[in-house]
């Protein structure tokens, strides 16, 4: 029996359907919204944790800090007044938020 799920990213986005939970692994899905010229992407990852399958949703952009210093990642979307800052400690990784990953500019600096 196939195990499939569907989910939405807020009411304005078209739902993502038929995400398989049968196997562990990663798959990229397209987020579509009316009147948006280019679609966004979201990654689904099915992992096995303590004998249970877990569905992880995240951005397709993952930033890993391999330096010995903490790094600030500034995400600026053109036309927006707010700058999002994500601090990544040495050896850690973090995803850029899905809705910022497609349209934003990334700037890196020591924290």
C-alpha cells in the first residue's frame, strides 16, 4: 500500500500533492501561485528516526559554515525594507527560508 500525503504552504499557494512516504530520500517540488512569474521550490526529505519515518520540508538552499567563526547570512529581497539575518555557528548548517530563497540576495559576513 502506497503512503502519500499532500500539504499546503499557506492558503495562497497551490497544494503539493502525492508526496510519497514509502521510501527515505529527497525530492524537489514546485510551489505555484497565481500571478507569480516564477515558481518557488521546496525540498521534501523522508528520513528514518527511531524507527519512524519523518517528513522534513525545507528550502532547496542549504548553507553550511565550514569556517572557525560564526557567520551572519543576510537575506535581502529587492523592494523589501526588512533584512533577514541568520547566524550560522561553526560546523552548523541552516536553510534559507523557502519564500526568501528564490527572490533574495545573500550576503555573508563574520558574526
